[in-house]
């Protein structure tokens, strides 16, 4: 991996940790794993038409986020139920459309280096996600703690929920290439759990989550390079070890 790729993945990991902190507050952190599977039909269709699979996966995830937001506001179902239904349908369709080597890469990520355009787009997108979370963290916190108070203070909770779902989906899209459908959700879940264990406030939780994501990438890179191991699983394994260590806190 090049320095640009490591920087790219590190920023994605930081963004994932920040997004995961609010996903945990919203009690949809486990949805990260389910939402990532929504990319499968898009990946399969892209492979069939011989185009970049990431484009298909990104389109499927963005459409899935819009569908989840629409059903969330038009029905009385909980978000996790809606995500579960969309996830099940996507997994079934995606499994039918994707097979062989392409399926393995879709599930566990690609070892091939990305193009300069992909890396630049990833860098810019990760920076935008980080900027969004930092700029809207107060509004996100208020809307999650007390939706009624948020409305009284003039916060459009429906629009903010849509923005967050789109950012959530974009974060997953960025990690698809390196971690694949099965592991990308873990980069949102595990660092956020570490931040929850060690953080005493929302700011400290955000900081610890971001640092955990970045540290997992750096340590995972050196281990995978030294022992010729697959990068994605090593990164998540390192993050899991950090989570276990965080449990030692009294």
C-alpha cells in the first residue's frame, strides 16, 4: 500500500469512528453491518454490466438510505426493523447476482490498489464526513436526546435524520473497497464501542472513537505487511483487541 492509500483509509477510519458514536446513540450501530449488505445488489449489477463495482454499490447504498428514511417517516416501524427488511431483500438479490471471485472481493474487500481518482474521491469524502459530524454534533446530540427540544429550538429533525443516514451510507461506501461488505460495518461499530467505554462525554467519546479507528488501521497495516496477511480482517482484529482492553476500565 502507498502512503496515499494509508492516509485515505486512516481518514475513513476516523470518519467511521465519529459516525459510529452517533449511530450508537441512535441505537442503530448494529445497523452498520446490515446497511453494508444493501450494496450487494448494486455490486452484482455493476459486475454484470462490466462497470466499476464500487459505483453500483454506492448507488445501491444511497438508494437504500433514502428508502429507509422514507419508510421511517411514513410508517410507525422502528428504524432497525426497516433496515432489517431492506437488508434481507438486498442480501437475497445480491447473492443471486454476484458469484465466484467477484463475490469474494465484494464480501472481503479488494487487495488491488485504487486509482488516483478513487483515492482522491475517498480523501475528499472522508474529510466532508468528518467536517459534517464536527459542525452538526450539537444538533445531532439534541435531536437524539430530546426530539421535542430539538423541534422547539428550530432543528428540522427529519432533514437532519436524512443527512445522517446519507452520511452513514457514504461512510460505508468509502470502506467497501478495502474491507468489503462483511467487515466495513465493524469499522463503525467497534471504535464507537471503545469510545463509549472510555469516553466521559460526547466530545471525549468522539475523540477516542476516531483515534481507535486510525490506530487500528496503522497497526493493522504493519501487521499485514510484516506477515503477508489480508489487510481488512487484521484491522478489525486490532480494533477488537482495543475494545477488549477498554473493558479493563473500572
